[in-house]
C-alpha cells in the first residue's frame, strides 16, 4: 500500500506533489450568513459551502470540493474566510472570481483567488484567526443591519468589559466557553489579543487566537456582556476560566453579530492582506 493517496484538497505530505495536471487554488470569501445553516455543507439546509462548490464547478466545468479555514456556524458572517480547492481547469484568479461571482447569490462573494503552492491548506496552514463581534447598544432596536449586529437594550460599560478581556489572553483551558458537541480533542487555545472598541454607536469585541473551540467567541461575548451590564465583576471571567464549567458562564450570544474577519498564514504562501471588515467598520479600530 502507498504511504499517501491523493484526494481532492487533502493535506499534501512533505515531499509529495499534486497529480500531474492538477493545481491548487485559494480564495478569500465574504458572506452574509443570515440565510445559511453555516459554512459546512448539510444535506437538508442551505450552506455557504454548497453555494461555493456549485459556482466553482460551473467555472471549472467539473465537480468541485473545497476546504475552509474555519466552519462558521448558522447565521455567522465572514469578511475574510479562506478556502482552497484543487482543479485540472486552467483558470486565472480573475476567471475564478468573476465566474464564480456571476453564479453566487448576492450574499456570497469571492474577493480574491489565485493559484497557491500545493502545500497550502486553508485550515492546517493557518497560524491564527480573528473574529469581530458587533453590538448595537441602544434603547430602540436597530432596523438597518438588523441581521448584521446584535442588539442589547441595556446600558453597557465598555471599560469594565475591556478590563475583563485581559483574563482571556494566553494559552489556557477554554472549557468555560466551549459549546456542547465540540469535537476538538483539546479545550486549550492560545488567545493573542482581545479588546473592546467603541465605534460610534457600535461596540466591537475583536479577538485573535491560533484557533477556537465551538461557540467560543459567542460564549465569551455572552459573559463579557454580563460584566458590561454590571451584573458581574471583570474578575468573574478569570473565575470562569479557572473552574472550566460551561454551565456557570453566561448564555451564548446571538450569531448575527459575529464575523470571521481575518486568517493569517506564513508569508511563504503570499496570500493578500485585504481590509479587515466588515465593510461598515474601519480596518483598524481604536
């Protein structure tokens, strides 16, 4: 038996190459996740992956299968999701972008695409991921961006939330913010930055880590809001992490305010640096 058998979009072991005539491509994808069951393809629900594979198959004139940097959940958005796919079709990056976008719904768009090294893998090559969670704290429910922000009607203290963010930093056990059904072998993750920013009437939680467990960002936001409402002290976050009990932390925050906004890779893969997004926020906050 050979020590490695090629399947579309697999992780290419060191010293191996793609079969002759096959090229690996990467793309940056943006989407409004409101109408989808999440990124991952499901049998009975619309997904971002299914729409992308259908559009890319049209461009390639052959069935396509893709892999992504992170499988966002139902109704979660992305301004910078990264995918890769293998194809025998000879297409330029411009061809992939224009062709796929002509077939995609208005809520999904390729922002960039190009050929990449065979060793590139959208998930396994990533060194970090960044999410933004956008909150509208106001007495009246916002009508514009109703599916793009999470509304809270109570006054929020951003300074207390920022103080609480310090306890999220570093490599530690995030069982307190790990969703039931998480399939990861370990609850440990390394958070490199976590901050609260005020942008006009919006409050934005931005967090970067090597990876995230299931519902981790939304669960963190739920507990940070308890601090922001004055119901808990900032040090409560430290206590939750130490105890590692999901039942003691706050309810999961709604998905509609969450965006995957960046995925970082080693410079050898030369992926582009695009605006962080979403489009209604500046590239740099603070």
